[in-house]
């Protein structure tokens, strides 16, 4: 959380700088409701899914069924790999965060 009023009282009046850069909404979200248990659970289960993880997933599928050798990810029944993401499971729901999600949020 960022308390611009507290900063202002201590002679750090920087809120206007962030407003001019278009970051006001971001800080409003940071100061909004936070579900600490959900956030903790999300990050405890989070994994970075990158090219190496995608390759390992393919190798595991081939190890289980050698007939998949030479097949595409789709043919193996795997999701398409489009880039590095953060994956987690929360309340039985798989959540994926990509750079595009973060960029849109900001």
C-alpha cells in the first residue's frame, strides 16, 4: 500500500508525479481490498511455466505414451505454449498470469 497523504506530511509530495505518468489507477488498486490468505495461497502454489517447463511437460507425455513422439503439443493434448507465464491453482481453479495481463493491468 502507498499512503500519499502520509508521504505528503513528511515533505514527500510525489502523488502528482504518478498522476501525470498515468499510474493513479494502479495505486488505487494497491490500496483497495486485499485478500491476504488468497494471495498467500496463490503464491505458495505458483510456478513459472517457461520453455524449459513446456519441454519437460512434452517429455513427460512422451514418457507416458511413446507414440506421442514427434507430435505437436495439440496432438499430445497439451495447451499451446505462447510464452512464459506464472501458473497457480486457487480453490481448484487454474490461474495463469502472463506479461500481457500485467501490461493490460498497468
